[in-house]
């Protein structure tokens, strides 16, 4: 039988991304300037990209110049702008819930893009986990703005496509360099929009500088590299499910540090998310003498 230790190692690497991203909710709310989300995206992405570029010491060559721009637009540029619009038009709980749809969307996009056929058990886990996110966060349905919802779903879809394209194109490319190129390209795309919409560079106090240092190094540089490495070594459906730990981390930090309410609704939601993630990790039985075991039949036809 296949050794499970490498898989467990990559699963732990995958957890780094959504846990770090989930922590940015708390850091952003507590110490970062609220009126400069676009400049915040530039401050977060550009230094992270430059740090990774200094470590990797590789610049794009050939087609990677335009590929870096495409990935930067999908994963950083357009993504951050659409998230900004969603944040302006939707309660954060609704925006977070819609973003969690990526657990379902990633395996469906990975099928035609990467030829990774999703299994029914993975899709079932994604649906259960998404239901948990809805129960945990989705409390403001009456305030749903259709344009905000469209922006949030578009941001989720673009980042899903962007990360899967990075997996498809990035074979043999140093993940540090690949992450650096798209972060720098995305930041340069957002910078002129930040100037036009938000004006000059914001003044930052000590706590804001420390907050940006955290989101730049941990929640952007480390998290994005970990996510890309996990995608290279695990099926996209598996990594997409791990992404559901993002809102769970945000809720957990809010409860532990900010004394936010954690009631039965949140407990049920977290339980469903964890159940969905665990269900999605169920392994197939090995084949014996060419015959497929019954559990292998849960793959979608085609």
C-alpha cells in the first residue's frame, strides 16, 4: 500500500495557507487602516514578492513574463479589487461565506483544466463543509447586495482559476520564484488603481507596520508558497477542501482573542466544516488483480 506519510506532510503544508489567511481577518480589523484596502493590497503583496524574489534569485523568462501577469491579475490584482468591492457592498460574514464556495468550485474547474476527475466523496465533503460555513457565518441574508455577491463570487472564481493555472503551468518552476512573480505583477496592477481611488500612500503607525509585517511575511509570502506547493502534491479537490479552514480560523481567533460570541450556531457550523474536510480526505481502497474495489466507484463518470 502507498505510504501515507508524504500525503500527511502535504496536508499539513496545505493547512498553512487557509489558517494564515484566516488570521488576516483579525489582524486587519484590529490594526490595519480600514480606509485603504487597495493600498493595503499593494503593501501586502509587493514586499512579499520582493522578499521571495530575493530568496529565489530567478526572474521570469520567455512566456513566464505574460504568464506572471495573468497569474498576478487573477490571484492578486483583480482578486483584491473585487474583494474590496465585495467588502464595501456586503457584510463580512456574507462575503466570507460566498468565498467558501471555492471548496466546490476548485474540483469542478480542475476537471477540465487539469484532468483531475473529482470523486463524489470529495464533492460531498465540500458541500457539507460549505453548509457548515453558511451556518457559522451567514446571518445577514436580508442585506445581500447582488452586485456585492457578484463581486465576491467573481473574486473566488478568479483566484480558483489562478491557482489551478499556476499548478498547470508551474511544473519544474521554483515555487518561491513563481509566487514572487505573480505577487509583484499583481501589486503593480493594483498600484495605479490605489492611487486613483484612495490617493497618496497612507500614513502607518507602529501597530499597523507590525500588522503589515505579519500579513506580508506569514499570510502572503509563506501562505501562498505553501498553498502552491500543496496544490502540486495533492489533488486540487483535497486542497480546496482544506481552504474551508480559512473562515474557521477567523472565527476561532475572534473568540479566543477578541472575546466574540461562540454559540450553538457557530459550534454546529465548525463541526460540519471539520466533518466535510475529513470526509473529503477518505482514501480509495487499492485495486486487487485489476479489479476496482467498490469505493473506487464513487468517481464521477466520464
